[in-house]
């Protein structure tokens, strides 16, 4: 069975890769496979040069011979350049795959040279092939040892070795990435959000507007460092006007192009619904006048919003004249009431999630309570449908329920296909809908940055994957009947029950890795959905150059939904490293392939919406540590069913040590991801042209439909923002000092 | 049984109180019962006035008639005056008892008007007195309801009412105490520790001494606020010299007094061991020369310590010229490496625990790991002896094992005495040794202030009391045999087992409350041990006035060991409020009596070693919330054994709501106990005569034997500390600002 499944999946993976290799060098697909370079402006359409045919199809034979070139090319770009090109978030993200290789390659070598021989030579399950339905794989697993075998001590020793190796790699990686982050932040040349603090829950003042209140408060409490502020306005009407104007301008460009091509032809359109009926007017004239009107409306609306106190949200972005001042304000408590004047580092302008800026303190805690309860129900009661599908995928059950299918199932071909694909795909379908729900839940929880939302979603998703994919497969898959008795089991029996099922599910998870991991990654690089969508849009909707830009869908990494899936592989690897080492090579292939593919994608395709400076790493680290603890507890459970009681005691220090390791790492590295050290805060501001204000005096983030509130420069902040500094600010008195952290050179 | 036990305990409590009332008005005991006033210098010994007899015995009859006067007197002092007199810590500590009254008086009224009638009129256990051995008390408890009775809904409703009432009182109290704390801190006139930050883990610098390094680091990174610093020195030899000199000076005073009384008599002493043999010398001359020699040695040693780089610890107290500057430094991270230059608010000079100032980061985390493991073993394996004693205290078991004792036990007198006293006393003896062990463990954990040590000890002790006193009594007491089966029970069965035993243990806990609570509190006010010790010392050891001062032992509240015991009463009250309300009046009497006694004690007796400004309140609040959650889970467990399945579902929201309530309170109030808001930091320093330095240039805290390190003004800090301010400091430019938190008037 497993051979056929492997064959199918390897074939489909190789197929995807081959198709990709051919399709990507066709000029017509250039914008699908290299959108990042277009967005950077360093690549222009190859369709403008050469003859007509070569605009669509690549006729250069030599390029076909080098069709696998993208692989070394993806690896060639050195890391500093990668950070420069794709941002630190992306560069660190692909390091997660590299971390997988670093952890599992040595573990695999050790496991195959020590554990596999030990398991294989224990002949317990050896030759009774008629008896129990153990697969051949089980001979290589821990199940091949008899009850109470002395050989379990080898496995216990290996569990310690694997744990300490994982500690070492994790610690080292955390250290490297922390250094990269600090280096990255230090090297960025005066990013405005490094001088800006987001202030929320500004209390209402009967005598002053929010703007005046903020001005007075910070002028008193941060007198030497306060520079300016920008109040957040709720300007939904204004936003829709701006959006409408943009659409009309695009049409105007289109008709101007038409006019330029064919100056004689009169461009007549109808003003009614979808241009199908209504009064006939001249297109150019019509759009010009409408845009002018809109501009006026916009100005009026802007005046209205500025003067309307109801449109002002109790939140503001406060800028300081030095990074030191901003660091102080972000890290300290402002008043004796900790529910007002809440300060934190401002997210990047692109990273702000505007709708959540104005949630009051009490509402926030109610929202979090409701979402915690909802997450519980979602996680634990979503299990029922998965378990149903899993038990349907059990062919023996199907045969029993639907005996007429027996002849079909019993034949080798369909049986292998169904067993190879069905369980993985059933899970996959469930998982597609999930990230959106979880992201919505995170939004309700009220986080103020997109990166924060993604991080919260990731941790929710990991919980879900662990309970439903991992535990759901292990427990419900082997014996759906066990589930009921499981609830009424003793506390110490639960790890035993799960642990006992672990070796039996190795085959299932190998299949899962091949379907979800190998074929999934290969499909990722092919970008089938964006490819089709681009060609549909290109054919039917693209009128102007701007439309073509928009038809291009570079996508992004989507940390919240992709990272927890990687974590599943870490979990599987750590759980099976001691139990069934045969699963490890499959995981290594996954990590290797994924590293290659995602490095290619972040270089050529993805366009990150924001840059958080690898703020997600503590979460990634924490989840790997969680997986390690889970693997240790399950190993204890498994061994205690094997009549090796002493082994349980011998393994107990492992989870304690792991949790301790987590706290050590947390204390040592996590502050670098939350706080900004004062020592680094020696940058002084030169001229702030705040990106929280655009030329239009109005900030609209890229995806305007999700917006509820908009922010633009308000009364008091304006004066300072315009001049860029207060009269008494000392722009270049940089107190560099004699003390400088090593390893942080200046550019 | 319970009647006799109550009688005995009430009698002993009343006896203690009567003895106290008589003993306290005897002049000879004045220093035992009013040491605080002596230490304050407002009371002089009454033995100096009147005739000889009245020096020792109070002959004034009228005072005997007013022998209960101390009770209203204890309540008379208004709270602001109490804070002024005894400190905020003490004033807030007695409010814990008041909080108990506030929570339980209304609950008792409700329980007796609703639950008791409901229980009493359910005649399930009614008249089969021959059958099961239920006490009369059980008729008033929930056990009197039959399986699956509809009346359980009344109890569920009451559980909600009690929970919400507790929420209300807890929230209100947290708010009041937070206001008191902020008020207290704002009113204190320029306390030096409000301008000082403790810096630990100062990294070694090859080119500079620690003092220079600190000076340079803060002059660069806090250039506008840095004032001075004091390095911590390890000066154990110096400390022992100073201590020795003190002892000799006391002898000198004694001999000078002797000489003054009787100038003719020659005072000859022997220089050998204990003055028993050796060379004979003139006493006055001998002590004078020895003290002079010691002074010289001290000077030499002091020079040696200052110049010896090995004596310098990598820790320092850094002072700022404004509270704002200190608040900023204490709350922010200094460098990108979060394991060096760790800053926190300096504890009060009296509050510093010197030996822990110099523990490196990694050692600290190893210490905490070891202590966590040790606490686990201490808590969970200490249970065995307790359970043994408990089962011995079970008279029926004793009868079975030792049948020859049957005639004695069966008689009413001894049976009552044993059942009334033994279980409580057995526990009590175990508990006496514990706080010292737990305090030692907290010290190993490496906290830097005495108040922090007390807080950590309290939370350890509470865990211990919960597991061993509460769970130990409930489970092992009823059925020692159950313990073994208990480990192998299902997760959801554990609350059921405990819950089921709860009603049966009501009698035991009533006895416990009377022994530990009533009689214990009455014994507390009598101060038997200090009374005896004082008279022994006064008779045999006191030679000079200084000796008499030292013979006086005012003691202190000892938060770490007393507060968790109060928490046990909260736990019992909350657990039994719904189950067996008859226990509530006993708890109310305890809280009332304890409030009275401790208010008297903090006014007249206790002398707190330090003042932390009620920093322990978040812990107190958290433990009451924990008790609430435990009571809810046990109620769910109890009801699910009564065939009232729906009730389990109806009660499940309660623990979720309680945990949420905890987080709301934490977010709302806890920062006030950890951080200092910048807005309040408007005090500017006038002149710092740091209490971290004494006149001797050396700081010795009161209990010198516990000291490992001593600190005194070092090289670079000295100059500033001497002048009190840097030349460029602006002493009185207080930027008060227009913004001021309401409710914080200035004095």
C-alpha cells in the first residue's frame, strides 16, 4: 500500500515540478511567476520585445535544457541580499524549514544507525505474517520490541540525545535570529515607526478635543522628547469617495489611451447601469467632470471629518524627537490608571489594522472571553466530522457497511488509490476553510496590527491542528470506538492510550506527509490558481496598465495559516524520532523541498504586506518546544504500556527540563521582540514626513474594503508634521556614547 | 462531640483573653505588650514612677474593671492614623480580615435564610439515626437532599449569587487598596528609594571598575536624569568587626554605670574565656583600649574593601534627579541583551535582601528549576505523614487496631477531648516547621527584597496548605484506603471524589476552625512565648538600657506564614457556603476576632521590618480567586454524584467567569503594584542623603547575622552623594503640569 501511495505522490510532485519548469519560462506567464520583480520595477514585460509568437511562447530551446535552473538560482542569493530584497520576515520564515533540516538530519542519521538496527533485530513481530496485520514498517519501529525488553533503554537514551540536540539547535537559532533582528532594526535608516508610539484609550476630556488633550498630556509628561501627534479619524465616507475617484481615473486613462490610438473615433458611453442604457455622453468629458466633482466632494468631506468631534477616535500616533523618547514612552505606564493612555510601539504604517484601534478596555476583555470559549468549542467539537470522515476512510469499515463494494475495494489498484489519497484529502478539505474563521476570531479579539493578527491566528491554528489532525488521527483513526471510553479514562491512562496508538499510525502519517507535504509544496510552486486567474483577468478585464498590475496576484506568505502546518511536521518528527524512525526521511525531504520552493517564492513571487522584523519567532520557538513536550509525554505513555515501569521514571525529567529550557530562552531572547532597548535608541529624528499621512492628507491602506477607520493629520499635529520638527528639537545631537553593543555595525 | 469540642475551644479562647486582659495592665509586662510605643519613643517605662510594688503589679482597681477596654481601643484609631502609625503594609493586612467579614456576613445571612431551610425540610436523612453515622449537622447540609432532587437548583442559584457577590467585594477592595497605595506613595515626602533603581548583572569591563562602568553607562543612556550611584561591596569581615565593637560598647556602658553607682569599687575582669579565668585587668580601661583598637582595624578593613576589586559585587544602586527618570530606568530594557544591566525599582533600604544581589542570570534560572522540583516533592510527599496522623485520629480505626483501648474511648469524656483536639493539633505541629523551610527555598530562588521573599513564601505555603491540609484532610481523612484508588481515577472523577467527601468533613473543619482559628488567635494576643522570653532575659541577661531594648521582641506580621492560613478560611468558607452553611458563623467569628486582635497587635506590638506599600495585595486577591475556582469545581463534582447531570452544565460557566474576572482585575489594578506611572513621577530630588549609606559610610541592616554582602558608598558615587546633587541638576523645577489624577490630593 505504502509503496503505491508513495509512487503516486512522488509522481504527482515531480509532475507539478516539471510543468512548473516549462510553464514559468513562457513570456505570457511572466507576471504570474515573477510578480515581485514587476512590483519592484526592475522587470518589464518581455512581451514588448521580439516578434508576435515570442510574446506568448518561449521558442528558445536552450532555456528548456536549463529548465531546472530555478533550483540553484533560488539558493544562490545570499542571506543579507535576501533580507534586503524580500524583508526580514520572509528571510526568517524560510529559516524555519532550514531549522527543520538542522534538527532532523542528525537525528535521522543517529536513529538509522542506532535505533533501526535495535528494532529490526528484535524478532518479536518477525514471522507471523498471517497473525496480526502489522505492516512491514512496524518491524523497524519500537513495536518490534517485546514487552519489558531491556532494549527500551536504548530508546530512552536516544530520547535524551534527541532532546538535547533539539535544545542546542533551537537555542542557537533563537540567538542567530535575535541578532539578525537587532541588526535589521539598527540598519534601517530612521524608519518613522521607530519614533512613533501608538496611544489608545485616550480618556475623554470635557474641555478639550482629543488632539489638544494628547498634545497637553505628552508635552507635560514627555516634555523633552515629544514632537508631534496624529489623531485617528473615522472617515469611511471619505474613503469610499477616494476609492470611487480611483476607479473613475482608471476609466479616464483607458479612454485617453483609446483616443490616442484612434483620435478620429468618438468615444460615446451611456451613463446608466453598467453602461448599458441611459443618456449618451462623450466619455472623456464625462469622466473629467465627474472626477472634478468628486474632488470637490472629497474636500468638503475632509473638512467635515476634521471639524466633526464624533469622527475622532480615542487613539493617536505620537511621534518623538528621538528613538530614546519613543522607547521610554512605549515601555512605561503613563498614569496610575492602567486602562487609559495605553502606549505601545506603533506598528508599521502598512501593518496597522485600523478597525481595532478604538476598542474600549472592558469591551476588549469581554471579547477575549467570548473568543476563548468559542475557540474551545471550535477546537473540540470540530473533531466529530473529522472522525467520521476518518472512519469512512477505513476500508474495512466500508466493506462491512457496503458489502457490494467489496469486489472493487479488494482489487489492488483502487484500494491503494483510496488508501493513499482519501485520508489526507479529507483532512485537507476541512483545513482549507479554517484559517479564515480563525483570522476573524483574532480580529474580534482586538489586536491592532496585521502581524499581531497573524501571530494569534497561528497559535489558534496550531492548537486546532494538534487536537484535530494529530490527536484526531491517532485516536479516532485507529479506533473510533475508543473515543467514548477515552473520556472516562484515568489521567495517567490518557498518554498511554495515545502513546500506544502512535506506532500504528506511522503509515497514515507517511501518506499524509507525501500528500500534504510533497505534492502540496510542488503545487505551491506551480501557483495553479493565480495562473488561471491571471489569464482570465488578462483576457476579459484588463484595459489599462494599472489593471494589469492589479490582475497580478503576488500573494504573501500568510504566516497564520502556513506556519502551524510546518509545526505539524516538527511534531510528527519529534514524536516518531524514537518510535518509528522510518518516518524521518520523509520529513527531511519535505523540509528540503519546501526550503527550496519557498526561497524561490519569496525571491520571485510573494509581496509581503508588512514587515514586522521577525516578531513571530518567539511563537515559532514556543510551538516547537510544545511539540517536544508532547512527544516526551507520549513516549512516556507508550513505554508505560510496554511493561517498562522504570523507563517512565527515567523519562520524567525530560518534560521538566524542556519547560525549564523554554523559560530560559524566553528570559534570554524574548524581550528583543517586545521592547526596544534604550541603548540602541540613539537615533535622532531629522525630518519626519510621516507615512501615517500621505500627500492627500489622508491615509488609505492598500486593502480599503476592510477599513472602518481612517487616519489623517489632525489639528495640532499638523503644524509640527508639516515643518517636520519642533523649533526646540535638536536634530543631530546624537549622543552616541562610548558604549556600543558588539555586532551591531552602522551603515 | 462537636458541642464538647466547641465548649473546650471557646473556654480556652475566653481563658486566653481573660489572662491577657489582666496580664497586659501589669507594669512589669509593659514592654511585652506595648513594644511598638517604646520603639517609637513615645512611651517610657512605667516602672520609673510610683512605689516599689506598683513597679511590678498594677494595684489600681479601676483598671481591672475596664479590663476589656483594649477591644474598643483597638478599633478606635482611624485608618489614616493607623497607616501613619503602623505603615500601609500592616493597615492593609488587617483589611484582609475585614474583607473576610465583607464577603461572608451577607453570604451567611443569605445561606441561613434560603439554603438551611431548604436542606432542613428535605427529610432524606431524617430519622434513620440507627443507620448511617451522619451527624446532626448533616441535616442542615446539602447531603440531606435526595439523589436527583429538584432542590439542587436552589443551590446552583445560590452558587451564582455567592460568586457574583464575591466578585463585587473583591473588585471594590482591590480598587480601594490600589487608591490607598497610590495615595500613600504620593504622600511620602521624597523617599530616597523613589529615586533609586537597583541595577544587577552589570557586565564585566576589562578597562574599568564596576563603579566607572556604571557611571559611564548611565551618564550616556540617561544623560538628563542620572544623579549618582552606589556600588555594592562584599564586606563580611568589616561587618563582623562592627558587630563586635557594638557588643564591647555595651559592656563599656554597663561598667560605666556600675562605676557611677559605686565609684569606690574597683571593677576587675578576667580576659580569658567567658571572663572565668585569664589575666585580671581593670574593666573600664580594658574595654576602652579594645574598642579603640577595633576602630583602627575597622578603618583599615574599610580601606581594604574599597581598594579591593574582588570585593565589588556586579550590582549597584543608581539614583536619579527626578522620579520620572527613575521610573523610566526601572521600567525599560537597557541593552539589547536582556540578561545584563537588569533594572528594577530599588527596594526600601530596610527591605533589601543583600545576599541575593549578585546572582548571575543562568545560575538564577537553574536555582528556580531546582526549587520548583523541590517544592513539588515537598508538597506532594509531605502528605504521607499527615495522612497517617489523620487516620490515627480516627477513633474507630484506633478501636479496631487496639481493641484494649475500647473501654476508654467509648466513654464520653476522652472521646470528645481526643476528637476535639487531636486532628487540629496534629496538623498544627506539622505546620510550625514549614514556613522556615519555604522561606529558605524562596531565598535560594534569589529574590532581592525581604517583601518579595515573603510574597513568594506565601504562595508556596498556600499551595502546601491546599494540598496537604485541605485535600489531605478531605480525602485521606475520610478514607485512607481511597487514596490509592484515587490515583488511578478518571480525570472527571477526581472532583467528584473530593466533592463527595466535602459534606462529611464539615465537622472536622469546624473543629479545626475553633482550634486553629479561635484559640490560636486568642493565644496570639497573649504572646506567651515573648512574655516568657522577656522575663527570662530581663532577669538573667539585661545589664544596660540597650540590652533591655533588645530583650523586647515586638515581632512582626510575618506575611509569608500568616496570610496563607487566612486563605484557608476563605477557601473553607467558599467551599462550604453552598454545601454546609453551618460552618459559616464559625468563620465569621474567626474573622471578627482576628480583625480585633491583629488591629490591636499592629497598633501596640508589631514592628514591621520594612514597608512595601501593600505590594502583596495582588497575591492575596489571586489566592482568594483560586479558592473560588476550587470551590466551584468541587461543587460541580459534588452535584454530579447526586444524579443532577444538568446541574454540572449549569455550573460550568462559573469557573470560566471567575478566571476571566481574575484577568480583568489583573489588567485593571496590578500594574499599580509593579510599575510607577510616569505622570506621578513629578517629584524632583532636593538633597539625597542616601539611607543606603549610614553615617559610618557603611550600611548594616538590623539582622547582621544573615548578611553576606554589605554596601557602602563607592568611589564615583561618593562625590555626588556627598554634595547631594550634580551641578547641573535642577532641584525644584517641578513640572507639575495641568494633568493630575483625581483622588490624589496633596498633603
